[in-house]
């Protein structure tokens, strides 16, 4: 009974705190550190209710969290995600430091990965929906008479297709009016860095200068509110488990 109460506290706290971070990320593309401080406090308190720090169990719990912390710190260092996303996974691994004993509601077996790592994998997979949605936006814009690229842009087909999936072409006035939602990529496709496209690390400076007018179109990269996908990945972990593991296992069982 006590274990069920603790798990309910964990789930409720994570959904509430990731929900708060998702709302802030959606509105401002940044998350207050107060969310992470509260997350850490709740995680420590909840784990103290479950683990006895005087026995050997505590050292293994601490070791598991440190291992996950190093993984997520490494992913942040190589640019896999931003600071807020790194903090969310560090806090999530602190809330669930060990491999959970519960089985996902619709999963085939008990969890074999920690909640944080499983949630990260699910979030990364779910976030790929950004590309087809952006392609659809650019297709609709083109149908409305605004071509995505100029014929004079001397770029490769690969770069043009990559840009089509990751960038949008807006008037400079539209970009300046919603700079928290977009990041400036370039005035033309030939100016856009291919490396920045795939790393989501475009030039942070807005277009300016005497040669730019408000009606001129520029290329921008939408700033995706990844906290929404972190929350979605966590919920999928509770309901289904790790998608990348569960789907192949389900297919094997049907074969």
C-alpha cells in the first residue's frame, strides 16, 4: 500500500512539474529554474520515503542516478538538447533513480530501462513529428503563392530538402514579432549553414541593417517546445513502455 502511494506521488509530481515546464516552454521557450529546484526537492523527499539511506541500497541508488546524470550531461555537451531539457532529464532520473518494478499499463513486460532513459528515447521519437508538420506548413505556404526558395539559390538538392523540413520562410516583420518562437537562419538558402540545420543551432542574431526591410523574406528555424515532448515521452513510458523496444517485441510475438 505504501509503495502504491509513493508511486502515485511520483507520477503526480512529475506530470505537474513537467506540465508547468511545458507551458512555460510553449509560451516563452524558456523554463524558470524554480521548476527544477522544486522538482529536485520533491524527488529527494519522495525517495527518502522509499529508500533507507543507512543500508547498502542507498549506494546503488546513488550510483544509478550518477550514471544517468553522466549520460544526460554528455548528451547536453554534444548538443543533443538544450539546458532546460537536460535539467528535466536529470530531475526525472533523480525522481526515478533505479529501474522501476512496475510494468507499463499496455506494455508486454516489466521495464528494463530507467524511466528517464526510456522517456528520452520516446521523446526523441515523438519529436520527429516536427519534420512532417513543418513540411506541411511549407507546402501550404507554397500553394498560397509564397515559394519556399528562390531559383537563384545555388544550393544542393540535399540542402534544399533539409531546409524544407526544418526551416520556414517568413517576412522579416513576422520574425521580429515572434522572435521567441523562431531563430534566424539566413537571408538565403546559400547563406544557411548545413551544420546548423541538423544541429538546431542557427545564428541567434536577428536580421538587421540598412539592407533589410520588413517585407523581405528570411529563413528561420522554429524553436520547438521540447518540454512538451519530454512530458509526452514520460506518459508514453508509463502507458506503453519504451516504444523502440515494445513495437519490435510485439511484432516478434505475432510472428
